C-alpha cells in the first residue's frame, strides 16, 4: 500500500511540475517569443570521423559555435540524416559529405528551435540540375511539396547557394523555410508557434502599402519575393543568413522578426 501511495503522489507531483513548466513557457512565449530551453539530449549522437571533419572544414555556421553548441549541432545533423530518406534522381549520387551539407542547411535554420525535426516532409529528393515539376509543369531549382512530403533540390543550384555566401540566394534555406512555415500551421509545439506567430507579423508588415513601397524602392529583395507572403518570408530568410548586417541596417524590423522567429538570441 505504501508503494502504491508513493507512486500515486509522485505522479501527482510530476503532473503539477509539468503544468507549472507549461505555464512558465507560455509566459515566455507571450512576452519574449522564446521557449524556456532549446537543447537537452540524454545521449548526444556523433558523426563518423570523415563526416565530422567535413563539418569542421566546410560549414561556416558550425565554425562560429562554441564547443558545447558544436556538439548540439553535430547531434542534430546526425539525427536529420537518420530521420529522412535521401532519394537520387537522373543519375545523381549522394556522398556522405553531400548529406552533411544538406542536413547542415536545415540544422542552422532550426538551431534555435527545441523541436527541430518536422513531419511535413520525410524525404529529400535531389536532381543534378533544374528538374521538371509535374505539379507546376515547369522547370524548378527547388520545391517543397507537402502532398508528397518531399523537399526537392537541383544539386547544382543548392551548391551555388552554399558556395557563394553573399548573393542572397540560398536554395536550401529557401525551401526548408517553406517546410517550416507549413509546419507552423499544423503543429502546436512551442517553436512552431513562435515561428508562425512571427510569420503572421511579417505578413501584417507586408500588408502596409508604405512598407511595400519602401521595400520595392530599395531594390534589396529580388522580385520573386513579391510573389506572395510565403515566398517573401523565404527570401528574407536567405538575406538573414547571407548578408545579415545589410538586412539589419536596411530593414531592422524585418531583421528583428526573423531573429525572434528562429530564436537566434540563443546563439549569443
């Protein structure tokens, strides 16, 4: 009886603590647009030596992290590679390094989020070059297809986005942003709620004709960004990662919203 009594009261105590934490986190989201914590892993996954060396030598974002953050980043890259299917098209061949490069593009975008993996896609499809989309009947460099739960890349264009670091064109960031925006409409986890909340704020910002006129007059964002609010957010995200100081100077409000959206203060 004492054992049952102890279990019962322990469960009640755990439930009360959980409820209290949820209240605290709701307040944190409401006032600061931040989860209470981001990184907590019982066992951190490690990459094989060759993949780890590639990460250390080629991923600029990773190089800027402190030693603890690098372990978190490596863990998330490992989980991403294990969680999603990688599908080759038209003769394209994956190498371990290519998988690390794709995973790193997603992980740096979601590094400030607690729940970083999403079920809005379950496969990464890669073509050597621009591919014909059966959905739009056009040739694309990249695509997020929620119906097929797929992210699709032209490897030629993905690689250009990662090699040229200041042209504000980054295919990986762009398509993964689409997936996260869609995730934000479906999921109730704290990071998804913050992401979508700030997406709505950006949408409201763009609904003001004065802001639109100023943005267009600047010539800073490419015309494709004005297709719709979803595309514009993805284009802003490319600028945030490629030329953050320029974005901060030219459009500080948009810079601030993206920073909150991704919880980037957690990296400082």
